[in-house]
């Protein structure tokens, strides 16, 4: 016996495709340098995660880049920890 075909309506197709949209990535500010990073990941700017330094970012740099980066990090440490007002401005 023949099996009847199901009608596939536009609404059924669109309901199925409603979950295909891309989701916005959430970003958080690094507590040490204030740079935006993905949550639960090491900061690419300063190499820290949860207050610990996991990556020595100056190791792979040239001499000039190392000097510049070390100077930036010193300036950030001198300015002290960032407060919520500074984070909201960035």
C-alpha cells in the first residue's frame, strides 16, 4: 500500500531553522590589563588567568617589542587595579 507524502510547510521549515542563527560572543575585561577577552581563557595581551601568569608573552618577541611591552605592563601596574568606572569606559 502506498504511503502518503507529508506536506512540508514554510512554517515548519522556518521553525526548524530558527536555531541556526549565530550567537553573539560574550567578552569580559581582563582584571590586570583591562583588555577584552573571552571568559575562562588566558588573556592574550598580558598572559594572565585568575591573577596568575600562565604565558610569558615576552619570550617570543623581538628585543624592541619586549621593551615596549614591558614598559606598557609597568605603566599598567603603576596605575593600580582597574575600577568598574574604568572598565565601563573601555
